[in-house]
């Protein structure tokens, strides 16, 4: 790790301390390859706080509770898009038609694209916004949640969806908001947002749930943590509920908890038929 060209001195020991602290706070395990990402994300906090180095910053985080959330926000990844991994939304629509669904949990909602995609799928499936389905969206990143609740995005973010969906679900910005879009109030009302750390002993989420979306977040935890979280989530599902994972996640080894249902989707093992 070469710190000679960097604005702030940054050593392997600094990176290891960052990894250790993040794991203590969230049980997220940063890969060895994330050293450059850590520098680029945290250097913004050093500048903002006028702190001279990483060692001092880590001391600051541990002595200032209000900085802990900034630290977590900086290091959690919020890669998302509307209808990302679109086959999951086809599966959801089919499931909605065949089951009496009341509650859906989007457990890593990031900046909102995923839960709003869920809400759009519900609205399109039933032909109305008020389908009587509660959509709960949660994330550990308070900044991402603020963006999600605002429901305002750059217009380019919705280029991948159909013209009909753009007209039905988004308002185009004018004046100072030109080039931006906002989810329509009817869609926004379908989703409630809350802050949840999946490694906390208690979640602000109650069962029973019909569907859980927990996509592309388990990969950041070690195997024991993954199994612990998966077991807790499955316990919240109804017997005929479904758990939807991300494209890079596979739980074929967790046969005591789930069994496959198509591509990266699972049924609780206690369920006898789809």
C-alpha cells in the first residue's frame, strides 16, 4: 500500500483497524481488495472534520458517537437500480397472483430503487396502488434512507424502465429540479422506511412476512453471520413465504433452512409445495 502520493498517510495497519472497527460495529467483513475504496470513502470525512490522519480519525470515531453513523455510511456499498435482476420481479408478480400477500420486507433498501420496484410490481399486478400490502424497507445507511424517503432521482436512473412506467410512477422535475424525477405520492405511500442493522440482536421488524428481499448484502458477512441472519429471517416468513437473494448469493448449503425456488429464490424448508 503506497501512501507516498496520497493526501493523507495511509498504511496497511490503518486499513486493518478500519476493517476491525467496521466488523465490530456491523459484522461486515471488508475484503483485502477494498483498501483503496476505504481510503477514497473515508478521506472525505477527514477533510470535513479537518483531522490530520487516519489514526486520529479512528480515535475520533470511537470517542464520538455521532461520527459512527458517518463511518458506517461511508463504507457500506449502495449499488442499486430499478428492477435490478428483473426475473425476481416476475417471480414476485406471479407469487402475488397466487397468494394472499399482506407484508413484504426489503431488507437492504439502499437509496430506494429496490423497494419502489417492489411497489411498482404490486401496483401493476393488481392495477391499483391501494392493494392492501405493506412494504417495509430497511437499511443500515441513514443517508441512503434519506434519499429513499425523498424519492428523487436523476432522470437517467429511470431510463431502463418503460415509458408507461415512467408516466405512471414518476413526476418530471421542472425549473430547479429539471433533469430529476420524483416517485408519485401514491407509490411513496406504499413503502415505509426504517433503519435496521441486520446484525443487531433485535430488529424493528415483526413477522409474519410473506416475502423477504435480501439481495446482495449477505456477501459482506462471514459465513456464521450469514447463517444467523438467514435463520432469523426465515423464522419471520409464513410457511408459504419466499426469500429472495442476490445474484452472487447461494444458500444451497443451508438445506436445513431453505430449498431453491428458481434462480436465487428460496422457500422455507417447512413448506411442502410451492
